[in-house]
C-alpha cells in the first residue's frame, strides 16, 4: 500500500474518530496557554494583560484546534457532514415545506424514471449480442396496412445467397403456444441454424444450434434460455437431452424438441416485448409450411456497408417477388422493402404501436419536471427571503459567502436525493402500471407480450442525472440569492423586506408555471377529446353486454361434425340464464381480418389498377342480432343455408362501391380463384372491424356455423356477466373437449384494447396536466400568501386610512390576475405549438384548433380562483391596529 493511500486512510479514520484526540489536544493547548500567561505574570503584567498577550501569542484555542483538525482529517468531508447535519435539522424545523417539496419532486422524478425505463426497454436498449449496431431488419408495407417483417423460407435462402451487403442473415418465426391450466405459455421461436453464431451468442451449457440442424425432416433441436433452464430444470445438466413439448395450432401436432444447449444468461431473444424461452431448429416446421410468409429476417451489415446501400440492393432482390404478386394484385406495385436498424431488436406490434406515444410521454414528463422545479424554486425563494436575517447574521460572524452557498446547495441536494430515492421506488410501480396499460391492448387480441422492466445501471444513472439536474435548476436562484445578500441591510430590515429583483423573479416563476401548465393542459385536452370522439363515434355494433370466447375446434373431424358440435353448444348456451343470443364467426370487431380476396361483381367493370381486396368473415345465423348490427335489406343466414353455401351477405360500404343506385339483393359475385358465383341475400350496416379510426372497409360475410381449427363464439347477455362467462367456459369445454376455450373477454374490452395508445396518452396527459395545474395553483397560492404576509403593514395602513376590505380583496385579486394573464399571454403560443406537435405524433389525430387551449385556460382560471381565495381572505381579515403595533 502506497504512502498516499495510508495517509488518506489515516485522515479518514481521524475524521470519524476525533472525540478522544480533540480532548487531549484541547487540554494540551490550554496547558500551553497557561504556561505563557504565567510567564507574563512573572514579568509583572496584570492577570488581564497576561491573558490577552497569551492569546495573541498562542492564538485562539478554537482556531488552533480547527487548524489541527484540518491537518489531521479530511476537511471537505467534515464540512459536508456538518452541512448535512445542519440541513437535516433545518428541514425538520419546516415539515410542511419539506413534505411539499419532497412530494413534488418525487412525483416528477418518479414519472421521468418510469417513462425512461419503459422507453429504454422498448426502444433504446441495445441487444446483448456482438456488435448490435450493425444489425438490420427487413420490412414491407402493403397499402393501408402496418409494416411487416414476414417472408418465406424461399425468400430467406434467395436473399442470403445473392446479397453482397450482409455478412450474416438469419430467419426466425414465433410459435403461437398456448398455456395449459395454471401454467404460463412458452415463448418459443423457430430459428435458422446460423442464428446464434451470427449474433455471437455463446452457450452457457452444451451447444447452440448449427446449420446442420436445418435438415429438412430432421429431428427438431432446441436451445433454452438461462431463465427457462433455471425455472424448469433447476439449473442442472440433466436439461441436455430433455424433451420440450411445444404446441401451435398451425402445426398438425405438438413439436417434441431435444434440448442441446442453454444460452448465456444475458440473452433473452431479439424482441424487447416478447421474451424467448426456447429456440427450435427448422426441423419443427413441416415442409408444407415452409413456403408461407411467416419468417422474420435479420442481417448483419458487412464492415463499410451502409443501411442506404443495403436498402437499395434489397429492393432490387425483392422486385421479382413484387412482380409476381402484382400480377394478381396491382396494389403490390406500391410496395417496397425497407431496411432499418435492429440494434434494439426486431420491431413488434408493441414497439410499432407505442413508439410514438412513449416518446411523446417522455417529453410530457420532462415538461412536468421543469414545472416542478419552477414551483419548488418559488417556494425556496420565498423561504430564502424568510431566512435572509439568518444568513446576514452568519455573514456578519465571519462565514464566507461561498460557504453559505455551499450550505444552501447541500440542503437542496439533500432534498433532491431523498426525492430521487423515493422516485426510483415509485418508478417501479409506475412502470408496472404503464406496462399493464400497454399490454391490455393485446390481451384481448391474441397472445400477450411479456415486457420486463428492470431497474439496472442505466435507469439508476438516468435517475441520478435527473435528480442532479432538478437540484441544479430549482436550487440556482436560492443559491445566487444567498451569495449576493447584503448583511447590513438585511439586519436593519429584519428580513421582512423583499427586493424588487426577488419579487420580479418570483412572479416570473409563477408566470412560467402558468404558461407550462397551459401547454400541458392543452395537450391533455386534445388527447381526451380525441379519445372521447373515438369512443362516441358510431361503430356499427352494440359493444355492451357481448361476451367473446375463442374456441379451439381442431378436434372436429369434418364439417358435419363441427356443425353438430356447434348446434349442441348453442342449444346449451341458450339455456344459461342471462344469455339472449349466440353466434359464431371467424373474426370479431377489432380483432383483425379473418381473410381478404379480390371480388368480381356482375355488371361492374373495375379497372385492374383500381382493384382492392375486400375483407372476408365467416358468420353463423344470429350473428348480426348478437352484435346489434342492422340488416338494411334482404335476410339473415339460416341453418338451411348450410346445404346451399354459395350465399353471402355484404355490408353497406361494399354495396355503395359496387351497386351504387342498384339493388344488390340477388346479384352474383365471384371471389378470387373461385369459379362458382355467390348470391347476395342481404345487406348489413357498416361496422368497424379492423380499426376504429378508419372508415369501415367493404366486407363479405360468408355462411359458416364454425371455422375449422379455431372460431369465436359471441354471446349477448342481459346480466350476470361474470357468472355467464364461467358457465359458458365450462359448457364449451365439455362440448368441444378439455381446455378448448382460449381467451375470454368482452366486446367492450376488445374495442378499448384497440385504442390503447389513445387511452394511454389521454390518461397520462390528463393526469400530468392536472398535476401541472395543481403545481401552478400551489405556486400562485405561495406567491400571494407570501405577498400578503409581507404587505401586512401596507394593508393595515390602507384599512386604517379608510380602504374597504373589498378594495383590499380586489388588490390581491388584481395582483394574481396580472400574473395569470401574463402566463396565458406567454403560454398561448407554446400551447398552440404543443398541440400541433402532439397531433403530428399520433396518427389520425386532428390538431383541434383553439378548443383544447380554451378548455385548458378555463380550467386554469378556475384553479387560480381557488388558489387566490385563501390569501385574499387572509388580507381582508388583517386588523389595522394589530398590524401597525407589530411593526
């Protein structure tokens, strides 16, 4: 150990163990002082003169001890400890101020940390693989559809062998596993053999998959994640050679894969929102499924290659596929492949759906932090004015200004640190709530993603940075005020005066709070209004009291057996008290399209370039009755239509497009790749099935009692919804086989799930807007209360000279009115820009014009009236005699 380290450790020890040494040193100094005084008295000086001369020669005991402590210990550490102790005592003497400050900062820091932890996990965090910055993904987008990363294995082989921009290319596809009773579904992926080698993921046990595992018809091999290994095999080597069973309704039977390795602990897949437990080799995919487009592609750029170059090359390679598809569908001419970065993982519906809203949420909580800092800055400024006399006394007794500033900053850092620690704890709960809101948008529509939010070094670093930034922002003004304070004038005024600069600065903080709150409330009003508009618009069906059940019908051997099972289920479901009607369908509203096809209509000549697909849905009799969708013409399906299946019902949008001015009943249409025509027997009202934000698409309803493989049962109920759900689940499982029922939800929940981004933004923007208004009210209240307290003498004189209490109330209200008016004046342009920016951040969201800003201003005026009431009432209750006597 070096001499410097030993010296530092000695000083650190002396800093915390100084009591015995201080006593010995003080006794030695006093003995030295007495010896000098005795010597001077022997020379003939008096006792007083000898003591005085001894002090001059030896120095003050306190000063000498302080110098010795500096030489013995760590001076800066001692000062910090002293400042912290004094800061704790000071904050304990002002419990209301301390509680309000900590609560405000905790909310602001916690909101920022929660939002960052979620955004970081979904969008910013690099994959734990080799050189993630060189990873890219491929997507294509059919007109009016979201971008998709879905290709066939033939596409994968073609692009892998013919490209010049990528050193590696991998393919992967999720398996739609279901959970058995009491268990969690397995996150399983089929991957190409080079998946782990291309990503640079090494095995923690056994081996990873290899290209030799891609053999057609070979036994499927599997690599499990570290977490799955610990949970299912207790981290034992017996996992190697074990069989993992994976089910997927698209496969003819369960996949039995042999475990050959365990992935390293940090790797849990290439998607942030879909945790991976098992990676299975291509042997798990039957030959018949290999040509279907369900494989996601990821590649690694070669050194020196750019994304722009890769995009250009891939569009050339993809052109042959576009040309082939465009022969049947001209809309494919508008499709182009895109290459984007995949350093944070593959895009998923969760990241695509919430990327924009979460980025906007980060901006909102950042503004909330600034608002909180302005609020606390005003409180600290008022408190600093009240402590001005104390600071003046300390300066007069010899304290340096920098020492006082350091003490003020230490108190502020103490407040910020406590708030940061509490905010970090609250952020975990906040992130969990945000995650549940987001996932609720997928629970009703299919398998739920699994998003894990952890508090790691990145989140801790962010929280510490936000805490320090907050302390710097809200502590700057009080620290400057402490530095420039004039002790003489402060002692003469007794701390009761307020300088003009401080008054202007305090007013400016409140003006800033009003302006920021106006922008926050305007954005929240924009989102709330948009959400209300989406919920209130006509959907074409009655969303209330409809229970939805997803049923596995794969056990039915043929169409006739499936029809018999359906009739049995319907008869028994009708017998359940509270069930009014039952129907089956291939898709339900907001669950996505069951299928699509081109349509050729008798007597309608459609240009080839204008052809667009129409949505298909298979429905049973009573479907429209169950959903409350009106039949505008013709009739509903009947059970007898099973013998004549070439009959369809179309919606109003399709009738308008193809039969404008003509009666569609009895007309014939042909679906893509079918020779025999369908006869239209009914026209149903328009209903939204894919997106509540868009107009209803043209839909063809085909007759089917139930769909082979899976189907949805819909029950319209009149009450006892929870009881009906339990009874219906047991009954359907009994009819179709054990655990045939998958998800169970309501139509209202499914509709709400389709607008989760709007719900998330409206809820959080509304909450933070309300918090902003509350902070502005607290700032305005604090400013007026402080002003009234400082103007007690002036108010007393006014009342003594004959001013009415109404006049005094008007004076206080006018002061508040000027502050709020200036805040509105400065905040209106910011609010206008904020609503425009917020509107651009969300698809199909109109800017809203002046209505959100006017609503926000009205809300702030109401809040301001409440904040003004108490100080105004206090001003009118001032007794002139008591006020003047106190002065």
